[in-house]
C-alpha cells in the first residue's frame, strides 16, 4: 500500500454516535475536493466483563454483541443521515479493538487516508491522544488525521514540521522523502481559499557550548556567534532548496511560508503551533522503514502529546504496519 503524497483515492472516516461528526465532515470535504471515494466505519469493542453481563442478563454473549452492533449501526446511521442529508454512504460496523479493526479495514479495502475524531484522555480536559489514537499513530500504514470536535473541517493555517538534518539521519533518503510527504499532505488538506502552509524546522547549535569551553575568554563570544550564524545560514539554505523542490513537485497549491525556530523540536513545534494558532500540525511519526521504525519515535510522541490542536501523522513510503507483517 502506498502512503505517499499522491492524492488519496479512498478515504476512511471513523464514525461514532456523538452529535458532532467532525471526522465525517472533514473526510467528506476532503473527498469532494480530491475526487476520492469515502467509506465509513464504526467499531464495537466487546466489554471485558461480557461473560458477567451474559450471565446476569440470561442472554448469549454472541447475542449481546449482535444487539450492540445493531444499536451502534442505528445510532451512527442516524448521525450520518443528519450530517449527510440523505446522501448514501457505505457504513461498516466492526467488532473488536478499534485500532485493530480500522487498520485491518485499511488493508482490506486499500483505503489510503484515515480521518478520526481524537478521543479525550480519561479524566483530563484534553483530546490528544488516548490509547486507540496512539496505536493508529504508531501502526496505521496510511496517513491518519485526528480531528478535535471544535476544529475547522477545512484547515486554513497548517503547520508542517520537517527535519532537515538529513545528514545525521539513520536513513537520509527516507527522511528527505518523508519531509516532502509531510508538506504535500499539508498542502492537500489546506483547502480554505486563503489557506497557507507554514513549513517549520527546529534547529539547534549543539556545538556552541564546546566553543565556549575550548576558546579563550576574549574571542569565545565572537567564535560562538560565528558558529551559530553559520549553522543558521546552512539551515536557511537547506530550507530554500527544500521548498524549491517541493514547489516543483506539488505545483499550484496554498501559499508556502518557511519558518526556522531555534530549540528542541518538542518545544519548538508546541510553541509555534500555539503562537501561530495553527488549525492543524502535520508531521512524520516514523523516519525509518525497517524494524527499528515500527514504533513512533520518542520525539514525535512527545510532540504529539503536547499539542493542543489536531494532528495529521504521515509515514514514509515503504512503511509496513507491524500488525500486517508476515
């Protein structure tokens, strides 16, 4: 399955019985814009105490699950009808762990884009990211857009976080391609008439302290400043070359703006998303395609868990979900 920056052909919206179907609305808008087909899935997770419920109710466990499936189908269908205004949609109701069923549906139906409402963390007034969402971010082979209930269905200001330190990467070509995928995905969903994509790179001058330690006091500041300026100039050059390549590959689209901010990615992306009032942050969650890239990186996970806005997670081409191996 391709996870690349090409336009999705089949989008999967994850529905539930909640009143606000932000995932469906966003998926429908994106599908209409891109000319993609749209499928809808809802999931029923059997309770851990199913055997107790069966004994107390006198109903067979299978029958209880069937009733839950039909109830979910009716509730979700009612929400779909209210949202879609009688436009027919193919609805599947799966039984099992939600993230497993979503990923299995992606594999079976060859969906290449998932939109889901972000779940609230239990007991915490935040929406990013509970267990099902974490599993999808780590293991779903195609891009996953996690929307918050109050978010705009068509993002206007999209922050695309890229890592231009490709020379230090374990797989430089994979990371370079992932950077392009991130910006391409950001441009794809930035559908508002005045939309803009801000391409953000967090940079650090990690050798500055060494210069202070090993230089004489009289010229330490001059040497340190020269070092920092050279690092910054190199990053500006890397960003300019990157954007030139992206503009050539993408062609027409929303306005692209570059932004370099000094600091650790965990801090920079969080702070910039707030300062810029980003409607969406797009970032890569895995920069390797082999076994070591199966799980979401610690840096990416820390960033995502600190965000206060929706996120679109992109994987590199060639990534295979650990759930689909073998």
